[in-house]
């Protein structure tokens, strides 16, 4: 890890407005490491406004993002939120292609590719999630699967835009299971991702893309993951919900 670390909290469908307030009250009392680490909180849509106002009032360096968006700016898409609305709110990051959306909601690479483009068009940073299932790993096809996801989701991205994208490697078998990839497994895949980006966009561009690891990241494993050359940060689910645990992860990430 050579870049400034980026730690992203993915709260998933947790922390409505009242719990978001509690979390923020707590982090105002404890000291979060934000001088040396870039920190992004991704709450559910309904908590975004509350969170953004509270962070601004506290002059916090903590950034924030959304967990998803739609590919269209507006229209007959019941229940969806457009990237346009997120920009209007002042949002700077959007997670795209999380495996839960791929698995539970059937999102495919093509649709995710359009989201990545739309997020860039709206001047926000897409956090593109990729990762293999346990079955695919056991079959020895983990790298191939991740490369296919990269190919499918980044196919229309210009060289000049690649550095604006964050890629999160999240092996599906490690998400919410307590079973983290070993630092070596994470490094091996991050290296493969960096190589793939290098072949397509050139080494120097690929070197600037921040690659996050996600999947059961906790205070006791973040350090060993962050010591790996190609791990530039983490996407943290469960362990980001508790302010004290999240503070420990940030402190251990540098
Ligand atoms: P987890 O989730 O940290 O709870 O495993 C990570 C994620 O899904 O982004």
C-alpha cells in the first residue's frame, strides 16, 4: 500500500436516521483518523441528507456516498434513485455492482457498466465491486471471473477516467461470513486486477487506481491486509456499524 488509504463504510440496510444520528454523535466524541486516511460513509438513502448536514455542521473531513443509483436521470422507475439526485444532494461516492445486488436483485455487468458511466458523468466516484463465489474459487476460476466482471463493467471507460474509479475486490464467500481472505489471497487478486487495468489502460494509470479489499474486515485483520502492496484500502460492512469498532479499523489502517 503506497497511496493514502481509503476506508469505506457500507452500512447496507442498517442505520436509519435515528441510528445514523447516534453513530455521528459517537464519532464526534471519539477521534477518527481522518488526517492520514480518506473515510467515506455509505448509509441507506434515507439517512444521506441527515448524515450530510451533520458532517457539514461538524466541519468533518469524513466524506459520504450512496450504495447504489439508477442509470437514468429521471423517469418511470418506481423505487429507484438517480445519480442526478445524488449529485444534487452533494454526494461524492456511489457503490456499483455490490455482490448482494448482483445475487439478490439480478444485476448484470451491462447494467453495472452503465451505472459506472453515469456516476462518472455526474462527477462522483464509482466504487465498482467485483468478486468470485466460493464455488468459482474452488474451481480455480476466481481470477477469470473477476477479470470478466472488470471487462463487463469497465468496457466503456476512457483511459482518462480510469483513475477516477475505485475498485473493491470482495470475494462473495468472505462477505458477512467472518471468513476473511488471507492477506496473500487478497494481494494475489489485487495484483491480478492491477495487471488487468495495466494491460488495458497502461501501467501508470493502473497504478493510480485505488483497490479496496472487502469481506469481513475487522480491527484485527485490517493491518495485515493493508501491508499488501496492492491493497489501498477497505470496504467495510458489519464492522463499520459500530462507531468504536470503525474507529479502531481506521486507526489500524495506517
Ligand atoms: P462485511 O461486508 O464487512 O460485513 O463482510 C462487506 C461488504 O459487503 O461490503
